């Protein structure tokens, strides 16, 4: 290793070659090679050697802890959700069940799920929402 001080700036480098006139140097750890006259070089001080050791020592990552899960993963069923069962004699339930079947046929499962919830939750004395008789 050598210390090159052109224009008052310190550059530490490893000597890679000498062609008889110039010394070829490269930064510790790699980088662009540069040339310097032997008269411009000196041996690095002990502090500079310590810096070179820091710059050239590889850093290894700490091992990551294994991730564990407190419960087994949830496995969703591939079986289709059964259609809703309308309450007997309820016109709103009958219309919602018909619309649910339509949405399942056209693969609009989100709208079908909304109608299943409506069938399950609406009061039978007064409907929460009014459903039109026409299918979309």
C-alpha cells in the first residue's frame, strides 16, 4: 500500500504495477487505477493502515431469525358457497334469491354475496332496501 498526495489530497492505494517510470495504484477494495510518480508516494501511517483494513474487510450479514407462526395458515375452501335460502312467503327474499342466482350465473360473485347478506339480515316486516323486479 502507498499514500499518494497530489495537490494536498490523500489517496490510499494498493500498488498494482510499476512500468519503470510510474507506479500504478488502485483504491483499497477496488476501483479505478491511477498512476503516480514514485517520488509522490510514501508508506501509509499506522492510522492509514487501520483505515485500509476497515475498507478491505468484508462485512457479513447477521443471520436472520427464523420466522415462526403461532397458528397454522388459513386454507380457504374451493367449494362454492351455497345459495341463500329465502324465507317462505317473503317477496324481498324471493327477488333477492332470484337476483343472486343471476349474478352467480354471470360470475359476479361480489354482487351475489351482497344479496346473500341482504336475504340473511333484512327484517321480514319492512325491507331495508327496495329491489327492482328487473334483472340487470
